[in-house]
C-alpha cells in the first residue's frame, strides 16, 4: 500500500540575519567645516591649507585652547584639563588646528581625539590611575641605544630617533621619557650629543653593522625635521648596502597633512622614493591614526601623493586606547576609512604601553584578544590589523602569543626567540618569561586585593619612576 505523506506547511522564512558590523560605512569622508569653531571662523581655505598657518596657530596651552574653542569648551572640562596638566599629564599640550577640527565639538567630553590629545583629570581612574609597574621609557629604548638615539632591540631592525619633538603631543606617548617639553610631572631626558654629530654616529653604526637591514626613522616625528636635513639623512641611509627597508614615522601625516602637501616636502619625498626604487629599497611612511574621525580628505590627499611618487606603502600604527577606539566597531571603521579613502594599510594596533598614569587608556590582554577575534574576516588578510603587545625586553608579540596568563593578578607571561642588543652575552635570555600587566581595575576583587597588599598606595595612585 502506498503511503501518502502530507507536505509540511512551509515555515515562515527566518528573519534576515544581521552582520555584527555593517559595511559600507555610513560615515562621510569630508573635511569638517572649521568655521564652526569660534577661533577659526574667519580663516580662509588657503590659510587653513597652509602648513605655516597651522604651525603658527598650533595650540600650546589652555589659554590658546580656550581662545580657539570659545564657548564650545565646557568650563568644567577646561578646569579638568588644567588640573591634569598640573598633577598627572606626562606630555604638554600641543595640538594643531587641523586636529582640533576633527573633534566632535558638540561633545568634547566624549570625543575620542580629545580624550587622548587633551586628557582631563576626570578621565583618569579615581583609584588606579597608575600601575605599580609602570615606568618612564617602559620599553627600555634608551637602555638599548648603540649610539645616542639609535635603539637596537631586534636582530635586524633599528629605531633611529632623529629628534625629540613632534608637531603634536599625544597624552599616551610611549616615548614620554624623551619626547616633548618638561611638564610638572616629568623632566624629560635630553640628548647630550649635538646634531649632526649624533646622526653621523648613527650612520656610522649602520655602515659597520651588516646584520641591520631595516631602519625606522622616527623621533619624535620626522615632520619636525627640516626637509633638507631629512632628505640628506635618508639619502645617506639609502647608500648603505645592508639597509633594505626604511620606514619614516610621522603622526604628522594625520596631525598636519598640510606639511606633506608643501611643494618642497613633496619634491624631496619624490627624490627619495625614486632613489629607493632604483636601489631596490622599500621606502614607506608609518603614521599613527587612532580614530576614524581623523581620516579626512587632506590626509587622504597627502597619503595618495606619497604612493603616487613611489612609496612602497603608507601604513597605520594606531594605539589601542579605551574610550578612543577599543571596540571592534571603532577599529573596523577606522581601518575601512584608511583603506577606502586614503589607501593607508591598517598595519598594527599596539596595546598602550605601561608608561606612568596611562591606566585609564589601557586594556587587558584578554580584551585585546577578544578585539582581535572580532575584527577578523571583514578586510583582506593583508589589511587586517594585528593587535600587538610590546612586551618590555621582548618586543612586539601578537596578543594571542601569550605563553601563560594569570587572569586573577592580570599578569601575562611572554617568551622570545632572539636577544635584544643588551643580551648578546646572556645565555638565559631566551629561556626567561617576560611580564606584562593588565590594568588593575579590570581584575577580580581578589586580584586587586593582591596588588593592594603588594604595592604601596603612592604607586597605585600616582607615581613616575625614574
Ligand atoms: S606623535 Fe608619536 S612620538 Fe609624538 S607625542 Fe605622539 S605618540 Fe609620541
């Protein structure tokens, strides 16, 4: 006998699933209108696009900030920034009008750029504003100087700090020990060897060290090196046969793109790009953009010009900062803005280093691992940024490379596979475990109690170790 089955009543279609992150982005790619800001109301387009005008009007103190923002700056915020400068800040105020213009002036308390360029006392954690193990020069770069300003930390790579100033100062600067002006909390380390002697010593070291193939030319920020001097230094680097990769480090590409759009700067960059290409050397520029709001047409124009003239790449090395970009949405928006509008490769996001008073910006390793997980798969693999932890005495490690992790005390342990420049005689260097620390307020109560018992109150609240 044949069995007759009744067809099932078709189910209603499942509701459309929604991607956790939506692309294309809804945000626009426009230069914000600077005339909305009281201090810039009468500034012409040609002045705004002039590097000289931007430098002359760069804000250096609270008085100038008040003059620029007028009634847009809440009085309570101004007072809090002033208190922070007196009691906590490790960098002085320095911010270009171009950067001010990328802030949300309707909500300066909550604005991501304001939160790291103009830190306020009330932004900081009320109990744990400092980690007991934070230190000046937390990466020990000066300890690894081969000549003054030349850090040899990795086997084949060096960092050349040409100068100690920038066109802008970031509150979380990892080189707060050396970079910028003295502030009430910090007397900065000063170079003692005069330039150009210092630069000559760097070049001599590189000529006689064939194991080095990769030079990061930094500072500070190379946008503050007079262009003829920068061209001469980089050109001499290009004459060293073992140097195969040169990366110019400049947050100024974002902070003051007008600098890079000047004819004399572009002409020098073009000559360097041509020479690099002829010598089979990869010349790239590494910038530092932390939030999608900072990707504007002027940045896009400057980055594209560098690519047009033969730079191998323009790459972004952002810093992962709570309240600025530490959500998967923030990181993806920034990465897509960089890729789609400026052809800048989203290369790294560094975890914020363990410098003094940086706790409210820092995220825990487990948070960074979750963020790395959540941003995978949206962009091409080559353009998916890696979130890295720069572990003292180790160097960059992908956040999933942690060897052991005590979540209760927030201590992660890392290993390495090379000796830094100061460990060439140390037989144990590759067998040790190196520590990194989560912010204490991310720990369970038992972990916080352990730290309270093992660190003094002054270290927890406020301390700048030599
Ligand atoms: S631009 Fe770089 S070196 Fe200069 S203050 Fe900012 S983070 Fe520090």
